[in-house]
């Protein structure tokens, strides 16, 4: 059985959600390796993750 084609909105929503996870994983990993973990760095990483996740969820919700 052939898989259904995904819409652009579905692919964009998945992209933003996956980008959120990558920012979280590699952002924290980079800060630990570089020994530059600070409150500002953590706040920016968490806010960027939340923003990307929210965009992805919004795109999926609207479609």
C-alpha cells in the first residue's frame, strides 16, 4: 500500500518540532563541552526550543 503524500504544512510542522529537539540536544551538549553553561545560555536555549516547538504545533493545528 502506497503512503499518502504529506502536505507542506505537515512537513513544515514536523521540521519545526524536530528542530526544537535538535536545538535542545546540541545546544546543551555544546554548552557542556565548551564549559560555558550559564543562566543566560540555558534561558536562550529553552526559549528557542519552546518557540520552535510552538511554531511546529501551531502549523499542525491550523492545517
